[in-house]
C-alpha cells in the first residue's frame, strides 16, 4: 500500500479549523438538534454502555433521528467523542487559583475532582490520551492546575514535573478504581462482595497466597471497613506524600529556604 503522506489523514482536533458548529452545515439541517443536545446524549450513552458499544447509529436512535442527521453537526465519530470528553471536564468543580486559599488544599481539591471524574466516566481515561485536549473546559483545567502549582513556590523548571507526579497518579488511581467498580457491576456484586470473592480466588494460587500472607499486617494496618474506605485512605495518603514531596523540593531551593525562615514559628 502506498504512503498517503503525513497530511493526508493525520487527525488534529475538532476545536481547530472551524470544525465546531453549534448549528448545522447550512440550510436544511434537521430541526430540534444542536451540538449541545448531541454532546449530552453522547455522554449519557458512553456512561451507560461504555466506549466499545458507542456508535453513531446508537446515538441517532437515542436522539430519535437518522444517523445522517448527526453528521450535519459533526464530521466524524472522533469529533463527537472529543466534544464529549471536553463536556465531561466541564463537570469539575475547580477552585479559584486567585483566591486566598492554601495551594495544598486547592491541589487536593483538583485531584479529588479529577479522580471522581475518572470514576464516574470510565470512558474518559482512554480518550484523554487520544486527543489534543484543547477544548475550553480542558484548557480551563490546565490553566488552573498550572496556577495552583505555581503558588507552591516551585521553580519554573519543576512545574511540569510536579503536575505529572500528581495527575499521572490520579489518572492511574481513578482508572483502576473505575475498572474495579465496572467489574463488580458486571458480576452483579457489590464492591465489597467482589473484593472478598477476588481475595478468596487469589488464595487458591500458591504464589498469590504467599504474597497475601506476607502483606496481611499491612492490609490490617491499612484500615477501613469497606473497599471504598480503604481506597479513600490510600488515595489521601498517597496524595499527601506527593504534596510533601513538592514542599520538600520548594524548601530545597534558595528562595524556598528563605520563605521558610520568614514564616512565623
């Protein structure tokens, strides 16, 4: 097969080249539809059926229109998924980085919000790495995260590393959490029942049983009466470790040491 060249099919973003249309392409577009209604229906179907089962035909049925009617508003299925992804980011309750609030608490708030988003919308995880994420809600999140991290006093060269440490952790934690909840639901079990079933199954493997036995003290010390409580404790502790790491890096810089000396004891 011949090479088509780098620009023949390379995808950029629905947010570029004037591709986002609130109304249709022109005269004759279907009545009763707009970009917001189509995007809302897409999010609803992705939440209900998952990414693998989503199709333009299924969306059209949900909207009670023909599949071709949807294409008056978006060019491709990927464009629609990108719109849905940014709509999901719009559901975050984010702090005001200009407010007189400690950066640590603001960072924890953003991390908790992002974790919740990944759990509520498991389809966000695979899509977040598939697009440029330059929609208005995604950019608003990025802007706020950068401003909050800057308030920590980190030097400029450490900003992106700190953001990666915190939000790659949250991404991984929330993604795995969402998978676990989905598996429990597919099995028709509560999270606690599924956890007990998984642990009982694991002990039938000699190697896994040995590891579980070695970690029994750690699991007991972990605390929590339910799977959700255990996860919350792990998440909070891990996030505190990351915040402490940022604090340590700040205090290691000359400017940071000066700020610490100036703080009232």
